[in-house]
């Protein structure tokens, strides 16, 4: 039997040629990452993430949301986060509360330690050493953070709280004290809102609860069981609607994700949230969708969880602009502590060399003294002007401009 196949040269079909990584030509982190984009496997993924990340932070019409999960501050990535804020690479943060609490511990001058595997967890408990894999957080540190947090909460008075309000208050105290760098201090000084959607699932949430209990004790509550009725005046919907207004005020949106979990999903659901508002309430807001997206997470897709799901899957939910309409995505399956610093260092180098540094700017949609500002920007359709709608009654998707 004669083989009738015609063997092609990849160039004739427009395939992209790969290149061996030539270390003799690498003079910077940016050079290394750009070279890796022309290799294969995880190296190529990281190189592609560099290209998308650079385009995202250089797009002056794009507001970037950073979502954080995992113990990144106890893993000593706090200054990487702060640097991104200080350099104007991030306009909003969605995080776990634990990450912010451990960052506070470091920001006020306390120390995390390397775990000695010869010491048992039983002994660690007796000494007040809380283990996070190979690292220790001192219980005494967390008690000090609670005292520090109480100062910030006392200054807020009787207003209804949200995670954004609490985090901004903590950042203000850090800034006023001039104790040193920290994620919440940088966020406060640059006007970057910090949201913690699973607030009660964290040391910060417990601090707010015990703060409310102490106030009840001071007011005369004696029975310990009665303290559980001392509920803080806390409304998570302030966060939800503040973030939605932030997203609606952006001409374009980008997202940079470390890990996954609640922070990732909460930030990504803003498009579907506005979509169902339009459908159920008969209004005409254009649902915000992420046009740029970069994530670093080791979780595989086939486990079926949100942390590992692809951006393409998110397109089906209306969370992202499809690549066919200008969306740009990059996904790196790796431990963030091994590749995140390299990625950001490369982006910072490239921006410094090209003179493209983008100034940090305050969000125009943050909660101010518990009040929400009005949304601005092209996402907000003028009153009385009907948006184009599909047969189902939902807003028709607006085709995004391709990236230059």
C-alpha cells in the first residue's frame, strides 16, 4: 500500500518555530522570560504569561484585579505583592483573610520561622507555634495582631463594616505609624481596595468577632455564652456591590490570580452578577468581563474544581472576553513561590527599560465612609438607552477591540 500522505514543512502552514534557550543572550529576567516563551512545556507557559502580564499592566485603560489564595505572606511573598501595588500594577485585591493576617504579622515587625521537621506537631502546639507546611507562625504574633486590629476597629466607631472598610482601616494605622512596608499599608496609600470575601474564615474575621465581644463585656455582659450574641455590624454585600461598581467603572478589566479558591471565583463572578441583574431587573448595564487574565496555580483541570478550571471554561459563564474577540489568557501550572517573583521581576525590568511605568492610581469606586460612589465609565449604560439584547433577553455581548 502506497503512503499517499504529503509531508509538510511547518512554515508552510504558519506554525510558530521554537528556539533553544541561549543563556549567552540572556542579560535580564525579561530576556529569560521572553526566551522561555519560545521553548516548551511549563517554561513556555511562563514566558507567555510574561507577555500577557506586560500587555495588561501597560494598558492604561485596564484596571487589574489581583486575587490571592494560599499562605503567600507567610511564604514571604508579601514584598512582591507590595511592589506590584506600589508600581501601579494592581488596582484592586481580592484575598483570603489568612493571607492578610499573616502579612500584618510581618508588617508590624514580627517574625515567621522555618519549621524543624524533627519537632512534632504536639510539641509545636504546646509552644504556640502554628505550622503552615514548612513554616511557623507564632500564636503570640496573632495575639499581637489582634491588639493592633482592635486599635483600627475602635477608630471606625459604630459604622457598618465590610472587609474593604476593615482592611483600609488597618492600612491607615500602618501608614500613620510608619512602621515599615506591608500589603495593607501599600494598598491604603495607593487607594487600592482589598476585599476578603470569606472574611469569617480567617484570623481577621475572628479578631472582629472578639472585638465585638470585648465591647459587650465592657457594656456589662457576664455570661460567656451570651457573648455569642454580640454580633459585629458587618455586611458582606457592601463588598460585593463596591467591587461591582469598581468593575463597571473600568474600560477594560484584567485579572492576575495566585492559586484559586474563593478569591478567584468571587472576583470572576462580577460579570455573571451584572448579567443576571440586567435579566432579572430589566436594567441595561454592560456586564464587565475580563479581557486579560494570568494565573499561577498547580491544581490540574481534571479535578473539576474552580481553582484549576481554565479561562476558556470561564468564557462559558460570561466571565471572560473570548480569545476570538480579543481576550488574552495565560495559565501557569506551578507553585507560585517558584515562578511569581521571576515573572514580576521581568515585567518590572521591561517597564523600566521601556519607560512604560504606569503610575499607581486610587480607585474611584471604593467605599468611602460606608457609602458607595456611583459607577462611571463605558460599562454604565446611560439611563433610557436600551442595550442590544439576545433573544433570551440578556444583553448581547459587545465585541472587544483586539489588543495592539
